[in-house]
């Protein structure tokens, strides 16, 4: 069976973690991933604390397996959400868009496994010193806010720099990606876009269809000019943003123009004027499948690949 240090750390069957995607990482998806052997996450995004509390309780009604909450540290509700996870005794918290250092002591005291997303070796080292339990090293192939380094490059560098387990994110969609991540020294993978195109995900059907129809060069990154790079599938809205970036533009203008666009695409199905968040693996998605099928196929493929490697070594 495919088991790593991440499986032991979180008490899960497979080293597969679901990304904490705002708006669509709800109890339905988180519980499905956990029930299938991975670690499901509730994506708090910019949602208020009461919403997060309700999703935690709904998830517990749907699964008795471990699950966690992803906290967006830039959210105006971040402190309140952290208080909720403490009160609800959530077992795992992943963090993004900021440094969770000030919150780590309280979460660790409550027995929470703290796992920040990092995009640089320097931040990874600081987080290990702060006492986190594992790290998610995310490459620029991922959907949403992106860094500058690829997964292939950032993962082994982070692995070499720290002693705690590392999870690879960005550019993973199947068993091949899982095996590649393990070869780079990671102890597991996190996937967002692949799970967005699942039966259990509440995302709008038009959004899922956009993912399935994507090609290898369908995604673009907007916002680099204002320091907020965001990877989405190209549409009318992204073309407008990229045109804006050719001239003088402020982050404030981008913020105002982009307000509500992610929800518009993911929940309301506006795939031309919304932000169709998606990773570069979108073109690898051929159909919307149940979460259990996604995970079972992934694990089976990974085990077959590793077995074939062993045979190659014997032949050599």
C-alpha cells in the first residue's frame, strides 16, 4: 500500500490532500475526499467565521475521517476563523496568503497540525523554526495566486532545506504526478483543480465544463504588474486585465475590478466575465468524476508506475 509520513501525520489512507479552494471547498467536497482516503479541506477564503463553523459541523455529519480547514490569512475574518477552528477542535489547518507565525502557538497548544503553503525556501525554513508540522511547497503551475518557481524546482529545494514532511502542490492531476512528487522527496501531493472537476464539488457546471475543455495553453496569469499574479483560464475578463497591464495601473484598480469575479465564475457560472481559477493541468482533465474514482485511479496508476520502475531496476 502507498503510505508515507503524511499518512501517519494526518491519520489518512493515502498521501493525497485536497486544496482549500475558496467558494467550492465545502463540506460536500471535503467529506468526499476524506471518505475516499485523502485529507479533505474546507476552504474558508473570505467567508465569515460562522460559515466556517457550519461547514465544519456539516463535514462531521458526512464523515468520521480526518479533515482540515484552509485559512486565507489575508481574509478580514482570519482571526475569527482561527478561533472557530480552536473551538471546534479541528485536527489540521493549512494556511495561505501570509505568514501564520503569530497564530502557531495557540494552534499547536490545541493539538492542531499546522501546514502552511510556501513558495520559497526562506519561508519554508522560517516556518519550520516556528514549529509547523509539515509544509506545502507550491509551484507556479497551480491555479489562483501563483509564485515564480515551478513545482519541479521548488519541491526538492524545500525538501533539502527542512526536516519536516513536504507536500508538493501545483501541476499534479494523476498518479504520474504523485510518483514524480515522491521522487522529488515530497511525502504527498495537494490537488485543487483535479478535485474541482469532481461530481461532489459544488462548482457551477459551466465552470467544470470550462476545465474539461481546456487545452495545454488555456491558462494565463494576470496581475503580475500589480504584484498579485493569478492563474485563470483565458476569457474576456483576463484579456481585458492583460490589456490594462500594458499601461499604468494600480493594485487598487485591479482590486475593484476583480471583486466578486471568482465567485461569479465558480458559483454563478459566468465563464467570460468571471475569474475561472484553474491550474495548468486543466487540459489533462477529460471528464468530471466522483472523488473516490479520482483517488482510486490515481493510487492505482502510481502503484503500477512504481512497480514498473522496480522491474526496470531488476532488468538493469
